[in-house]
C-alpha cells in the first residue's frame, strides 16, 4: 500500500514507492476499519430515515442531526489518519 495524498505532491514523491512501516500499518488498518464502520452505520441510519413515512420536515431535522453526529464521530479518526500520514512521511524522509 503506497502512502500518498492526492493533494500533497511532495509526499507523493517521497512515498510513492514506499509502504507503511509495521509500526504504522496496524493502526492505519484499525483506524480505516473504524471509519468504515461509522460510515456504514450512518448510511444505514440515513436510508432508514429517508425511506420512513414521517413528514419531510421531521426527516430533514433528523437527517441534519445524523449528519452532525456523523461528522463529530468521524473527526478523531480523521485526525488519527492525518497523524499516521505525517509519521509515514517523516519515516520515509528519514530512511536512507
């Protein structure tokens, strides 16, 4: 698995042929799995609300609440991914 960010050309150049270190890979996998679980649960909840028979005004309020909770729930994992990416870049730059 290569380490790169679409928006980060220097990182891409440094890490394009690199792989995640054994110290980072398990944490990366765990973090991505947690995000996938959160996203899946959000999609299921969103579909349930969207397909329900409640009035549209109530649906929209519930959807806004779901979106806000989803963003709050994802935030620590997104920060963790950013930290892991920085660690990978630092390790790649330090490698001989």
